[in-house]
C-alpha cells in the first residue's frame, strides 16, 4: 500500500474548517482515482507541535498513487485545500510496510 498523509495545523475557525472539510473537501477527495481507504483523526499529541488534524489517503501501489496525484480530481482537491485557514499543512507520501506482531 501507498499513502498520502496530510497534517493540518490549528484552524482559525474550527467550526468553519470542520464544516467545509466534511461537506466539500471529503466529497472531492472521495473521487480520487484508485483511492482505497480514507481516514481522519484528531490526534492527542504530546506538546505544542502536535497537528490539529491528520488525514490519510491509501492507494494499492505506487502507480495508483502517481495516477491519483496527476489526476484532475487531485488538482480540484488540492485547490480546495488551499482555501483552508490553518496554521500549517504538511503532506507526506510513501510506501506503508506493515509488520504482524
């Protein structure tokens, strides 16, 4: 599996961010080609640098991730993300390796 992880800093307007994210951004992201799984969380970090919100978008492999990144749907989703009034936004992509314990 391959994953895009987006960490959002604290928004200036929490209610407005949550409403827009749920009503506009998630429907846009759900149209990404090859998207297999989407998760979101509000981590309870230790320290002031903890992100307010984390989203993860999962794809079967590197080719599916690359295709999604180049798609018109990603362009629309990314353009919408630029409207967020957040302290910071960091995106990571990479392969996920799982270990069974």
